[in-house]
C-alpha cells in the first residue's frame, strides 16, 4: 500500500475515533459514582468503550477508504478481480480480537472479585421486597426497621435480599449494581458508599400492577449521624407512648409513600387519605379502630371508590407483631380525629 493510502486511512481513523470519543465523553451516560464498587464498574465500562472506539475507527477508516479508492467507474458492470486469502491478515484478525476479549474478561473478573469482597466491620442489612414496597432491617442494630435505606459513608455494607411474593430487582443507579430478588432464595449485594446524598431505590423487575410505585430512597449519612438515627429509631419503636410507637411503625413500613397523613408528614396519593379515616369508617358503619385493623391486615375489604385494588401489600397481618399493629391502629385513629 502506498504512503498516501496509509496516511488517508490513518486520517480517517483519527477523525472517526475523535467523533466517537467525543460522543462517549461529552454526553452524561452514567451517574456520578456514589460507591466504591460503582467506580470500579465505571472503569470496566470505559475500558470496553475505549476498545470499541479503537475497533470502530479501524472499520470506518477501511470502509470509507475502500468506498472512495475502489469505487467502480460509471457503467462498469464487470466482476471484481478475484482475491485469494492472506494468511498473515487472517492470523492478525484472529489474534487481536482474542487478546481484546481476554483483556475484557480479565478486567471484569478482577472487578467482580473486588466488589464481592467485604471489608472490615460489615454492616448487615436485610432487604425485604413485596408488592409493592421495600423494607430495610438492621439486625446488627437491634432489628431497627425502615422503609428508607440509610447507610453510613465509607462502611462496608452487605445487603441480604428476600422476596415475600414475586421476583423483584434491587437497583440504585448511583451504586451501579443491580440484583434480582427471587422468592425462596437469599441473594446478596455488597456496597461501600463513598458519597453523601439521597439516591433513588428502584425495582427493575415488572412485579405487578403497582410496579411503578415500588420506589424508595437510599440515604448515605456520616457515620455519626447514622448512629444517632439508629438510636432514635430504636427509642421510637420501643416507646411506651402509642402515638410515638405507631408513627414509627407507619414510617418504617413505607405507608407514607401511598397515603396522606398529616400527623406523619405523609402526602402520598395512591391510597386513601388517612386523615379521613373516621369518615371512611362511618361510611361502612364500622368503629374506626376495627376498620383500620381490617384494612391493614385485609386490604380492599372496605375499598374507597377511585383507588386501585391489589396495590397495598397483604402481608402486614403476618409481618407486624400484635404490639406494632395495636400501636399503628391507635396512631391512625388518634390522628384521624385531629384531621
């Protein structure tokens, strides 16, 4: 190949690679990493993208050069000159892809092994998924439970994921990791948060009518603030004051994501407004306390028109203790009187 042809190929490849690199780098394809594992995954992503840009540049250069250099003259319908195999070229295009794919495999294996490795002083969190809510329990912290995932910055966290009904999938985009949650199995996910902030928790497996509502938050806190939160939650849950204990149960089980209740600072609109609980109970000629308990343990028994069926979890009757149910009912009834 003549020197001019080589320079043309190189020039086309550089331009094509530059355009591809600009598209890859200048557009915000990925969220800013919020965990140590996310940074490693991003490295693999960009490593593969770099290889793809390199191959793309070669292919585009050869294609465009061939279109221009070997185009047929107008009216030339003759067959092209037969070309036989080139052993050296065939060896090259077998070895190069093999080396590149092997490099990708090695990099991926190293990152997967690093991301699965737990650090010291691991914080265990039990994640329970059910149609259509998340519950996060901290067995190392006395069993404190919350509908929001709170994590201390810089500490190794092991999530143990369980499902009460169907297949769900746990995903925090800023952590760059996703894990299926299969009924009857316990799957795990290791996270080391590195950035303070509030990040969305999303179910990415179509799990039923209320799938789009299955959202929560992951809040990464300073270790001191996390310890203070744990202590406050434990005190609220064990409080002898029914209003305090009931409010904690309401907040810990994600009730505020679907219902409005002024006393709890909740403004959800998926389910009925619980400030009107006494009014709803009167409509069905029920005492407020028994009405509330029935609706918690057997949803849709007394359904309000205009609200969807089969969205509220049907497991609260078994997942909540009698003490928790009593505290929650008392809190709802007393709050409704105020509303």
